């Protein structure tokens, strides 16, 4: 056999993290219909109910902006947050405690970092596909006022990583799924209500306002709102991006340590 033929016959190098991602994509291909309501239809109904229903009573809008146009970027960011955290809690916990998928994967060539990266990539895939559909619907409603709305998927991808990675670390560290319900009750729901999605953060009392500013959701909402409205954000773009990147970096490091503690004997 010639050298050229040997080169053609040699298998291409495989990236273990992409093999892990492919595992979750194959499973998702059979279950995606079950998540349509929670990740797509429910936010759209919320947009119609709040943006059009409640917006009809807010004649002056918010800062001179029609309430529907103002609330849509907040709903997009909050939807991305909920999808990211939802896919980073019970599925991750189940892969450790119930189905033992992570244990099986760690017995194969993928390393701890590959398993973590592959599942995080799948979470980002879920976030991006949900937000892309949401953007399409909002465009049909005429709620996107600037071509800068095209950068929204990049913003929510960073938000997704910024919240998914710490949630992976949290989920890998708890012993009962009751702790996951507490995360939604005391973390996700307050963040969604008070991080500038439905009303300006500036209307909150001082202490609560700074708590809202500390959440990653507010930074993503401000960026998405600036992009869809074609206006300057309340804080600097670089500051928002660095803050979200810091959450993502710290979250990945904590998640890798938690996964390694559970998977490496």
C-alpha cells in the first residue's frame, strides 16, 4: 500500500468532547418535542400577555419605548437563563446519581474535562436554538428595532455559559435533588423577577438594586436591550462582557473540580 493510500486510510483524529456532545444530541433528537412548551411557547405566551396585554395599559411605554419592544430583550435573556439552568440541574444530577452516564463516559477515553465540555456545549446548543426561535417570533411582532439584534445570540451564549457552568458545579456537589428545587426557588425566580426583565431596576430600593446589578442576568438583559433597541447600554459593553466572562471562567473551574472529585477515584 502506498504512503498516500495509508494516509487516506488513517482515521481522522477525534475530539472526545465532541463525541460527548454527539451523545446528547442523539438523545435530544428523540426528546426535543417535550421541551417545546417550556422553552419556546411559554415565553412567547408571556411576551404576548405582558408585552401586548399589560403594555396596552402602559401608554407612555418605558423611557419613551413601547413596552413590548422594551420587555422582549428581557424575556429573551431570562429564557436563555432558565433553559441553561434547567439543563444544568436535573439532567446533570441524573447523570451522576440515576443513569450513571458520566461514570460510563469516564470509563471510556473521554477525560473529566471532555465530559464537562461536551455537556456544556449541548447546553449552549439548547440555549441558542431556543433564543433563535424566540428572535424569529419577536421579529414577526416587529419588536426588534435595530440590526444589532443579530448579536443577541452571542450575548445569550455567554450568559448561558456564565450560569450553566456554576450550576454544573453546584449540581455535582449536592446529595439530593431537593437542593435543585431550592436553587430555582431562591435563585432563578427572584433573579427573573428583579433583574430588569419586567421593569427598570432603577425603580427598586437601593439595596435590592445592587443585588440585581450583581446578577449575571441583569448584565445580559442590558446588553440585549441595547442591541434590540439600538441604544447605548446603561453600563459599558466591555464591563458587561468581562463580568459575564468572569462568571463563566470561575464556574468552569469549579465545575471541573467538582466533576473530578466525583469521577476520579
